[in-house]
């Protein structure tokens, strides 16, 4: 009796590709942040130098967005790997999820607050939405954390 396993070469090739993708995962990183210099003040309530930025405190929109997807991250990565995609593509997808949640949280925590007025009734500033739209997904080294982006990173 002769037993043949059809497609074994393809399965082996696919497993090897997955192994290489997982091995390269340690070098891949994605960061979500804003190049706007006032972004850390809005996020943390204080500027990197310690000066108060918001009396209401930090929005922590970015950190909360990261916590929102944290539980599903491993599943997303394994799903991408099982579909033959790279870890970087999975990380970019997760980064885009964080970006979407960040924009939603900023809308609720910053843009829904009323704008103070002067004694004459004019608004003290004009809301542009620039901060919400300035957040981006960055490829690269995230070893320094979120604050490294604000200190002159990407």
C-alpha cells in the first residue's frame, strides 16, 4: 500500500513563510501620534516640560484607544499570519484601529466641550479640528514610547 500526502510541499512552504514572518516581528513596530506640538499637552494635561496645558486634565484619548484594542491584538496578528500576510500589515491595521478610536475619543472629550467667551461674548478661540486630523500611524521604532514622538521623533 502506497500513501501519498497531496499538497504537503505547499503546507511546508506556508509554515516556513509564517515562521519567517513571526521571526521578523521583533523588528516591526508601529506608533500612533500627532506631530502637533500641543498634542502632548492635550493628551496628558501637561506639556513635556511640566507646564499645565488643560485645567480639565489630560484627555488620554490615545492611551484609552490603545487599551480598547489591546485585548484583540494577538488575535488580529494571528489572523493576518494565517492569511499569509506579514506582521507589519497586522500592526498597521491595529494602528489604524487605534487612530480611529483616538479620533472618536477626541471628538467626545475635546471637541464637544464649550469654548469660553470673552466679556463681550466672542469665543476665545476657533475650533479647527486640526488636532484630531493630525494624528497619524507611523512605522518605525516605538521603543521610546508615545512621549518620544513628541520630543522630536518621527
